[in-house]
């Protein structure tokens, strides 16, 4: 049997408090086991869409499905499972300043697996820090880390529960090209080896060309485009044309 989409939105409308909606009647499908990249100008609602996928913003209209189940109908245990399955790398890293790097990375384990024996937890944290190249910095506080180190620490935290799904908000923004490339390789490795699914917000065209299977582009509160990377690259839509043409210059 074919797997249901990872996420499927049917005419969803989402906004903050009493403000006008950020997007209206948005319909999209995000397949499992692939890297879907969300594109769009600053402020168009990319981070907001990730929040909606996580279930952090109630829908004003429409229906949102995760693996074929309507999220509006989730029970408490289903929400717990949702948060356990989905790792999130927030745009600003969102590390807690009073906790060490190791404690930050261990946080999801403490919340979701409170009875896990300590040495096992410590070895998982050490493995994740190694994976992102931060071994040896366990005791540092976030304030003592560079921007790139914070990003990688936040990624280690997002990976600590072995998530099936990773939502990454501008993972390589502010990183040097080599570190950014390492992050792309990590994403591809997790996808190919573990079958993990990714929804990644990024503006980096070279990274998109390396990692994306699908593109979902937003513009002024609506869906501009969804399709394969190749369809996106050859689209005649002015935004996508300009976006990928700019990337071709950067790659030279
Ligand atoms: N917590 C919030 N409360 C109210 N409005 C918000 C909140 N977060 C974002 N917005 C508004 O929602 C709109 C979309 O913001 P969002 O952060 O989703 O954009 P974005 O596409 O991720 O932008 P960027 O590329 O700059 O990160 C903006 O107009 C922003 O002001
Ligand atoms: Mg954003």
C-alpha cells in the first residue's frame, strides 16, 4: 500500500491572534522520505507554515493531515507522539542560555524519555554532538558559542530523539560554505540511511540544488508553486526564474 503524504493541507487558513491571516486557503502535499524545501521572500510565512505543521498554530479554516490522520482530531497521546517524531531546528536556534550545550541537547530526552538511564542518555547526547562536530564543547554555555556552533548544537538537539521528520528553519543561514555543506551532507545521509523526511526553509540555491527533492514556494499568503526540484528550476514563474538565475550567478 502506498504511504499517505507526510503532511497534507486542504485549504488551510492560519494567522496570529486577531490579526489578518498570514496565508489563506493553502493546499499542499509533502511526501514522506524526501526533502521538501520551502521558498519565499522574507515575511511571506515560511516559519509560520512550519509552526502550523507542528500544530503550534490553530487553523482558522481547512484541514491539515499528518500521515493521513487529521491533526484537529489528534488525542493527547497522538500529540505526544507527534512531538516525539518531529525534530525541529528553529530559525534562531532557541537554545536555553542557562543550560550547558550537553544539557540543551539532552532536553528532549528528559521531556519524552524521563526514565531513560542516565548513562544511555549521556551516550546519545555525546553521539549527536559528535555527529555535528561539537565534541569537547559539552560544558560550554550557548553564550560562549559562535553562531555556527549554536546552529549545530540546535541541530544536535533536534536529532536527539531520532526523529522520523525534521523541520529545519534556515539551517545554514550564517554558516560558512564548508560547514553549510557538511549540514547538507548530514541531511542527505539521514534521509538515505534512515528514511527520514525533511521540510527545510532555506534561501541558499546551491544547497537547494544539493538536497531538495521537492519545492514548495509561497508568495503573499498563497502557494505559488509545488513540484519537483527540476520543475521548480525550469518554471517560468518570475519569482522562481529570478531565484534560480541568482543561484546560477552565485555558483560561478
Ligand atoms: N508570533 C507572531 N505574532 C504575530 N505575527 C507574527 C508572529 N510571527 C510572525 N508573524 C508575522 O507573520 C508574517 C510571516 O512571518 P514568518 O516568520 O512566517 O515569515 P518568514 O517567511 O519565515 O520570514 P523570514 O524569511 O524573514 O524568516 C510576518 O508578517 C510576521 O510579522
Ligand atoms: Mg522565517
